[in-house]
C-alpha cells in the first residue's frame, strides 16, 4: 500500500459533482499521463509540486468546466503519491466517457526531456498494484496516446518507453530501480531482521544445550549407579587373579605332588619310570625277558663268577738303548 498525501497537502479546492465511482466490471486498466506543459523547469520539491497541482486543477475546473482536476493520482520524481480525485472516482482525463469508464488515470509530474526516476517508477508500480486490488480485471497499463480518440503525445517519449519496458508493472519490477534511500531502508530492515533472528537462534540453542547438558549429566549418574557394583566385582576378581598362589613361591618348599619337581618320588606303578623293577623294558630287571644278543652270565652252577678273559701279566720293561 502507498502512503498517499491527502488533497489538503496541495491545497485542493472542493470538487463539483462529478461522474461518480468507477465500476469494477468495466475497468480494463490504467492510463499513464504527463502534464505536457512544454517547460523544462523541474518540478521536484513538495512545494513546487503542490503549486503545479493547484494550477492544473484551476485550468481543468475553470477553463475546461470539469468537476475537478482530471487525474486520480499524481506521482512526482521524489516518489511522493498525491491524492487527486482518488482511485475510486472516475477520471476526466482519458478523452471521452467510454475510456474514462474503462481506465484509471495516473499523472507523472514530468517535464520535457526528463526521465522518470527510480523513485517515481517504484511508487507508480505501487499505485498500479493498489489499483489492481480495487479492480482485478484492470491489469492493462497503457500510455494515454494509446486510448485517446484524438491524437496526443501524452505521456511523452520517456514515459512511453518506460511503459514498453514494463517499468510500471508491479509484476516486472527490479531491485536496481529502487532509490538509494529505499535500498538503504531495505538494507537496514534486512540487517535488523538478521540480528533479531540471530539472537532468537542463540537463545533457542542455549536452551537446547542446557537441556542436553542436564540429560547427559543424568545419564552419567544412572550409568555410574548401574556399573559401579559390577565394575567393583570385576576389578576385585582381576586383582585376585594376579596374586601369587601359596604354592607359587619359588623359595618355598617343593610341592610333593608337583609332577615337574625332579625330586618327586617315583610312582612304582608308573610304566614309564626307568627304575621301575617291573618295567619289562628294564635290562636289569631279572624278571624281564632275555636279550638274545646278551652273552650268558659267566657264573657256574655254584654261583662263582668265571672270568672268560683272565688278566694278562704285566709287561716286562724294555731295556733302554744307549745313546750313540
């Protein structure tokens, strides 16, 4: 929505009875106008625009005999929107009754050789958007010269070129057509919203971190309560498992039943014991089988030992040979 300056802002005279309001069913669009004064003197300040509007109203009412200034809304180069007849009141600027019933009328405060500023175009787009909200079928944007029955140069070459480019179409606006002040305002708005959002996110994250920390601390306590007992038992078992047994002392007495102890008594029933007299493989065992390669025991029947090899007499010492 546009912030329209009221009629009192430019010192408007009271209108005479006019044609009444536009009918939405008849409206086809909006026509763009300019004053067409032929002057090249800019009309930019608020005071100069108000003065020009009063002059045009006087010309229309006093010279032409119309009920009021002919246009519905005026837009100046600074982007100000001025209420003239208003968007609901039928205009008297388009050429005849038929086209006045079918089209609204927006006046661009332009002089000869002047290009519409970005501010003028931006505000005009906003006014057209307001017009379309009132008259959904009125989507067309045309120069006055396209609908006036008699030939006219209105709204001038610069405005006609802007219409052709779509500069006044709310659906085709671009960011680079904003005024520096509007761009700065948008930048400030975005920065403020960004800071507000960042603070909100920080607050939300702080709450979440705090909740997560509390849950983590509670989980740790529950885990410690559940594991302290079993962990203590496992630790005790591990300690006891590493302690030496009473029989593991290397300086202590030898375990009499330790099978690795070389001083252990030999089990007489152990068949692998070589000293076992009952071992059939023991050659000294008198009860064992005879070795066929073993010579007969040189004993006589009386038990006397018969030496098959009697000792030899000692050798006679040799006579030394004298040295030559």
